[in-house]
């Protein structure tokens, strides 16, 4: 239910990352970037809950982000969570990031982080592990991470897409893509 029909490239990569055979982990030339991709796909099908716990005792990405719902007005498991999901995945591989790891629950703030550092325009060609920002009129409203790219399309892993972590496909020329953020990995 959370997959578009023609995602064979991205699904093959997701399967390779989840199969437990480390020889299939080399999706990119960076071990850190590959570990980030593995973390992203380990959450496939989540409806906002953290699958497997990771380095957290919290149940939901938004709950992890704010350190628990108690006393936090306006926060719940139903709070929009695409950015919290990406933040949680980044935190799982934080020691592999060369600079300050981005951690935001707000898509605008996430995008601003990259505007000052490693921002790629929408006509750039992203690589697996880059973050992708969506919206209109330079107003971001959703984000995910690139898992694959071919000559015509970018394939993404997104949290809170149809209320699950799922894979999507977009034409590289899709007008809703505002650009890409490249995390600086240590290797």
C-alpha cells in the first residue's frame, strides 16, 4: 500500500540493504552513507512508530524528537513526522557525520540547515543518501531521502507519505522538488 507500482530499482536496493549480507551493502562508496540508507529502509511500513527501538526507549519519532510527550502541548503520535523520522535515522548514524548532524522536526528548519552548507538545486543530480525537499513556491512542506537515481527519476524513502514510511518515485524534473541537502559523511 505504500509503494508506487514501478519501483523495481528502489525496491531492489531496499532488499539488498535489508538482506543481512554485508556484501550487498555497497550502494554508495561511503560506508556511513550506506548505514544511513540501511537505517532508512529498516523502518519501511512504520506508521510513525520506531521499529526495533534503535538507540531509543521512545515509541514514536516525534516522541523521540522532543524527549517524551508528557508536558509537551501540541505533540502526539499524530504530529506530522517526516522530518522527525529523518532526524531519528540520522541520529542512529550520528558518529559518521563530519559536521553537526541536522536534527529538526520542522521541514523549513531542515532546509535552512542545508541552504547554508551543502545545498543542491532541483536541477542537480542527487546521490543515494541525499535529503530531498518538496513544496511549492520555495515553501517546503515535506521531505525524504534519496535511495536511488536513474536517468529520468529519483526514488525516495519518506516518512509520513500516505501515513507510512514508504518508497516513492518522482521525475527528476518534478516541480515539487525544491532541492537536495547533502550530508557531509566522514567516509
